[in-house]
C-alpha cells in the first residue's frame, strides 16, 4: 500500500535551517508529482512547494528564495530544504503524492512538526 513517511522536523532558532524528508513506497515514485504543504491550528493546509516528475518546481510566495524542494527517484524520497527560517514558518509539514494516471488519488503523510523559536 502507499506510504509516505516524513522526517526531519524539530525546533530551530530563527534564521536557522532544517531539511525535511518524505520517504515514499507502494507506487512508482518517479512517475508521480510530489508536494509539501503546511498547516497551523485553525488554518487551512497551504501548499508550500511542488515538484513534477520532470523536476519542475513551484513555490509559495512566502517561501521563495528560502525553501528548495528536490526529489531523488533512486531513493523514492522528496526533500524540503528550509533556510532562513522565520517564526511564521512554524507549522506541521506534510508531503503529498499527487493523483495522476499512475496514482488513483492523492496520498498524504502523517506530518512532521517544525517550530521556529528562540
């Protein structure tokens, strides 16, 4: 079955960096687009970054120039490198495997918490 397992979250000071990982299994990873979302209590989940099967990336305006999404198809893993972190980046971060002809619906990981605080 499809599984997405995020890791790499934690507590970091403002200006610091973290790298999130999302290990995928149960589907042909190289043929599926992947995204990172984040959510804070009381707010809707928002897309942070996405990467297509061909490597095309998109970012929310709030993270452009600070976050980088990348994928390693050999390791079935998508990453989110987060630099220059701000307190407003504090959220639960989720990866998503995007529905396509190779994946019948969207799948989500369980999330990893990122807290930016001094």
